[in-house]
C-alpha cells in the first residue's frame, strides 16, 4: 500500500494495486478470536462465583468489579483488530492526520463497526475508490498546518520554500515528524523507498543547506530549532497535480503567483 497515489510522466494520476491478503488474514484472526470469546463466556456460566471473584482468580488483580457483557467484550476485541489493520496498512501514511486521529478515536472508544468482512471491505473500498482525493487532503493538510507566523508559509499553492517551526520549550520530535511528512510525500510521489532514515538522524550543520531524498528537497537547520525546507521544481509540479484534485484550476496554474523564493531546478540524484 505504498502507492495510493501514483503520477505518470505526463502528470496524470494512475491507479495502483492493493494486496488484500493482510486484510483477509486479520479478518480470519478476528473470527477465531470472536469464537473464543463466546467460548470463554459460555465457560464462565459454569463457575459458581460472582464476577469480582472470577476476575481475581484469573488475574490476581481486580481492576473491575465485574466482567463486561459479551457484547462489550466483542466490541473491544473488534477495536483491537481495527488497530491491527491500521498498523498493518500504515494508514497514517496515506490519510490526513486529522482523519487518522478521528479514526483512532473511534477505535479507542469502541465506537467503530464490527471488524467483519462486510465492514472491513466497505472501509477499504471507500479509501481505495477515493484514494487520490484522500491523499490530496493529506498533502493539503500538511501544508495548511505550517505556522502562519512566517510569510514563506502563506499564499496559494505550495510555496517552494517553507519554514517548519520548533516551539521554544518543546522537543524536536514534532518538528522532525513534520519534516518526515514532507519527505514521505516527496519520496512517494517519485516512487522512492519510503523506509528512509528519519530527520532526527540528519546532521544539524547549522546554517548550511543539505540536499536530501535524491535532491528532491534541501533542508537547513538553525540553532533556534527551526528548519527551512526548499523544494525542487519537479516536486512542486507533482504536488500541485495532486492538489488540483481538490482545488481545480486554482493551484499551480497562475504564472503570476509570486513567492519569496523560487524552487530550485536541478536534476535528481
């Protein structure tokens, strides 16, 4: 599932294939777990103790005064398998952080549908059939989340020069994650390996430009923790093709659009 959005040389979007074997195996595992839960509850009916005593006997620690109902137990197991699906398919790589957080919140609250073939198939098909728009929203949300305190991060389209801000008293984790989000999109759009060394491993080299990701990007770190990111023109072109799906005839088509810094136009490594 590394290529939900693939761009052809002529800048048109093409379909990708998706291997459902992982999904099918998880559904089989869930069906087995569901049957086991029913068996467990059937066995509990043969124990002449109250729920608190049964929990104490099984765990030695009584975190609850009683067992949940079998319906609640099945919902919890179902949510666990939705979480497994999320991890197996790396959905966070292909949908916006906001959409992913909403999904995980539903899972955590056991508010998502049962993890059966019909519901999982419907969920996957929904993402797959709208994959280019889903991915476009992810790209859009990434740039929309940049700090508006910098003029470089304002304006229409994708600015070829952006600043990823580090909060004064925070760690660099959030900054590095944002850098890697940009890098992931860049590498995915050019069919490069997405299992790359993360931003935290890059040398600081304060005040010096570093070419990364086959020269798709250049980064410059500063002692205040901020990172400047500069885009290759070929990357800008492909990102704008994606964004045109949700902003038709509005992004990447205005030759009069001015930016503080132009994209650099260099061959890839």
